[in-house]
């Protein structure tokens, strides 16, 4: 095993040939429990309830959800077609609104159905596997490209979980961190805890410990203080949707990190595959921000921390304007200071618009 492989051992979304087996991310880090999905409805529920989460991972899971449903239809002797599967595609697509990878993956599965191949189940299976394999390849490429931007001895801060748990494997921002650590470029990794669901504390810290990458957890509210200390040279985050002008939707708290980074002269890197780029959305103001249940904010680990009767507002994504982004890393290359013109040069509307 080379150094890079030993830093990449986790796979959270596995198609077994019969079921979609998901590592239940609600239970990490203390319980490693897998949940088997048997239908698209099971997969949609798993996406909605955050059993599987992270933009690329939910697209991949949804693609396998279509395969499961096609197999169920075929087993019941029913037609497997664009018409019979459309309600399933719509149901999966409605599971979460912000990450464009969901609509993107379903558009690819719909494309197979529209071509009406002879063996539709086989063709859908091949497409879902390609979506998964391409994501892993994109992550490895982005890892190289992103690590190339980092000077030796740097400290980096990341947010949420953007690793193997959130993708087909390796990760987006965490893939750059994996590659940067393996190349000896990164001296210290800091992870923000990512209130309220604690993806940073529960998932990123678990993933990094499992892959033997030393990291320090910080309270989200410690980020500006950390930047002021000079300990970090890059903030490295993923994305759930990158609009045509480079504005980026990502986990709540990303925007304030970008503002603090600019103030302190710390560079800000967004790492996302082309499947996260949505050239059909003009700018960040058109991106739907998911609002989740207030209970996520009113309790910690299921224990209520706020007075009964209190209300809460729980948007789980925010928009970082392109002007605060120093580098957008995709598998197609690095875009420095992204804007509408250079986004157009790299991504054509036709090949990246979800349907
Ligand atoms: O609500 P989540 O946990 O699905 O949000 C995930 C994020 O915001 C990630 O940063 C983003 O999806 C990039 S993951 C490679």
C-alpha cells in the first residue's frame, strides 16, 4: 500500500448486487452500522435523514436507488422504462434541494432510460457504476491539483465533511488534504466542528483518525482567531452547488470562513467535481438553501439544550460569493479567482445542466 492509499481506506456507499449498503453517518463515530436499502424509497429516506450525505455521495446513492427500483419492477414482471421510473426519479430528486449532484446523477439515469436500451436494468447498473467510478477518479485528480497549490509546511482549515464519507471515496476538499499530507505539504490540519450536525467533529475527525492523518478539532467560533494566529495558510472546503459565476453553496458557516480568510490574508480554496457545477444557475441568489428542522439546533446528541418553547432558524447551507474564492479546483483544472467568464470557458452549459 502506498502512502496515498493508506490515507484512503473508507467506502460509505456500496452496491452489493442486491442492495445499496450505506454506512449510517448518523451513528458515527461511536457505532459503525450499515443500513441496507432495498428500494428507491429506502434510498430517498436515507438521503433525507442524512444516513448518506455530502453532495457527490447523495448523487451516487440516488443513481443506485434507480437501479434498485428497476430491478424490483423487472422482478415483478413490469416494464422498466422512462415512463414507469419517472415518479421514482422525481421522488429521489425531492429528497434534498441544495446539492445539484442529486439532479445531475438522476439526469444521467434518465438519459439511459430515454435511449431505451435492450437490457435497461443492465444499462442503468453500468451508468450508476460509472457515476461512482468517475467521482473517485475526479477526486484523485482534484487531490493532485489542489495539493499543487499548497506550499510545504502549510496549515489548513476545513469545514464539514468532504471526504470518503461524502463521495465515492478520497473526497473533495479532504482529498486535497489527503494528497497534501501524503506529499508532505501540509504540516497541520484543523477541522471545524460544523454545528449543528457536527459533520466536522463526528465525521471528519473519525475519517482522518481512521486514515492516520493527524488533525485538531476547533469550535466553529474559533476559526477567525485561528486565522489571526498565522497557523493556517489555506481554508479548503467542498461545495454542494457552484453557480455559473462561481458563487458557491456549501455547508452553513462556509461564508463566514471566507470573509475571515480574506480579512486575514488566508487563501480560500473550493474543491468540487464538475458534477457540482450548475451552469444553468446564474448566481448564488438562485440556489435553494435547505432549511432543516429546528430540533437539530435545539439539542446536542439528542439531548435538549435550549429552553422548551424556544424557536430556531436552521439554514444548513450558505452562499460564498465568487469574489471571496481564490481557487476553484475541479477535475477539469484550477480556476483562480473564478468569475462568469472563466467558468464559461471551462464548463459548457450543455454538458453540465441538470434536467
Ligand atoms: O448536509 P451535508 O452533510 O450533506 O452537507 C455536506 C457539505 O456541505 C459538503 O461540504 C459538500 O457536500 C461537499 S462534500 C464532498
